[in-house]
């Protein structure tokens, strides 16, 4: 079965806790495109991302999504695990091997988010922004993913972190990747489409 | 296969170091077994007769100690979402979690059970048989605890819910393990049958519980 190269969301209806959040929403995203979701709290940005990821079943409508990677609210990091252990696990989980002159995908991922000096820290010692950086670095290890779903990717990041994120997203899109981000803060991504969800 | 091994290694490490490891359940079991003689008195015949049941009961309660942490943290910190979207299925994850729980957290139970059986006045072979019964029962205890932990993940007062769900389901194991010790002690020749029943329960739990856990986790994620 060939994987779809684009994201197609048609006539979507979503609810959470019995309350309808969205109705009749359609999204079409082609390779290289980005979509920024905005809107007040509680309008369904997170639920929409989770539905596209397949974590929540929609009430109505169809979602045809390419292989994707999801950056949720939680960083999915364990306080006792070191940064290098966390990133090594993510790399192994997605079938990477390193060493033997192949280069080290783990260090590439950490470098991309400016974390190379933190490898031996435990995740419990990291600041909120550094944890976010690590979670974003982990996303890049899912090489098969053609779509990144990011929930508030930049909220705890400093200016440098946002710049690194913007670079990473630009690179990913140049390679044909698609990105959907829900955000309250300006991301500064070039020519991204915008979708405002209203209550 | 590599991904499964990576998950097991990580879960084993987290279970043995990150969340307290074997110390909590082991201390609980030791404390329970040290207190019982104070409650029922020093009569050696009564203690010896009570030993199999008391030890199996203590192991059952100890297995519930870490059940809340098995999935609770993973749900709240986003780890479960990561796993749900990874190449590893939630069913495989559940089986791996239970295996890590047995090998990283519950492993002292048969050792403590053996020492306690000797201290309660059981003879060596009977204590050994009871300890073997605990070894065979541990996977079942862990899987049932894990199932309860998955159902209660993210729920307020998860500990209460876990005890109420898991304890009735663990009754057969309690009966079989205690039965092993009692049969060995009394020489009824039924110790082997009880051992096989304890092992069979664990195998049945292995075949069923991971699917139940995965379904429960999926529901918790929605």
C-alpha cells in the first residue's frame, strides 16, 4: 500500500467531553506546506491535532494522513533518564543504528536543537525550554514521517530556540515535509497558511 | 524486534531505578510477614500451618504496590501518546511492561517467600515448593496488576480502583500458591497440580491481559 503524500481532512466533526468543538472542517495540505492553527483556549486545536494523529476518533468525516510524528503537550521525558539515554531510545525505537563511521543521528538531532552540551544531564535537571527542545529533537528521528503535528511547539522556547525550530521546520518542508502547529505565540514561519478556530 | 528490545531495556531501567524499583514491594512484603506472627502469636504449629496462605497473601498485596505507577506517569507525561504512535503496538507494550515489572520490581518476592517460609517453621522442600509457586505466579500477578493499572491510569484515587479490580482477579493465584505450600507441607501429593495451575493462570493471563491493557490504554488516551 502506498502512503498518501498529502494530508486530506474532509468534513470533520470533533467533540470533547460531549461538547462539539468543530463541525464541517476541511483541510488540504500538500508536500512542503505548513499550517498554523490559532484560536482561543478550548476551541479544539489540540483535539484536532490528536484526531489527525489518530489518537481521537472523529464524530464525522475522513482523515487521510501520511506517516506522521506528533509533538504533544507532554514532553514524554522521564526525570531519571539522561538526555543521551532518552534520545538513544527514540533512535532505537525508530530503527536507527549509529557508530561504525555511519555518523551519529542522535548527536545530529541534539545539535539541531542546541542541546549537545546537555547530553549527560538527566531530564529532571532540564528547564522547561530545554525539555521542549529535546522533544523537538526527538521528532526529527522519525525519518519516515511526512507530517509533523506540533502542539504549542514554541511556548517555553527562548528566541534562540524558536530560531532553531524555524530552521528545522524550514528544512523539513524543503524535503517535502508538511507541518501543522497549534500556537498562541508567533512562530515566524515563512508562507505558512493560517487557520483560526473560533468557539 | 529491535524496537521491542529497546522498549524492554528502557522500561526495565525505568522500573528498577526511576520509580523506586524492587525496594517498595519488597519492604511491604517483609513488613507484613514480620508483623503477622506478632498478631497471631508464637505457637509454632499455628505459624507453620498459616505460613503458605500468609506468604501468598503478602506477595499478592506487594504486587499491587507499583501498579499505579505502571501507566499513570506515562499517561500524564505524554509517554503513552508517544508509544501509541510508535512502531510498537500497545499490546506488545503492555506485555513488555508486565515483563519489566516482574523482572525489575517483583523478583524478590520468591526469595522473601522462601526465607519467610523457613522462618515460619516450614521444612526446606515445602518452602522451596512454595517459592517455586510464587515464581510461577508472578507473571500472572503482574499482568493482573498491570490490567488494573491500565484501567485506573489517570483516574483520581487510582490506588483504590486498582485494589478493587485486581484483588478479585488474583484470587485463583492466591489459592494455588497457598495450595502448593499447604500440599507440600501436608504431603498430600497435590503440590505439583497446584504448581501447574498457578503456571496455567499466568499463561492464560499472558494470552489475554495484554489485549485488555491495550484496550484500556486506548480508551484512556481518547
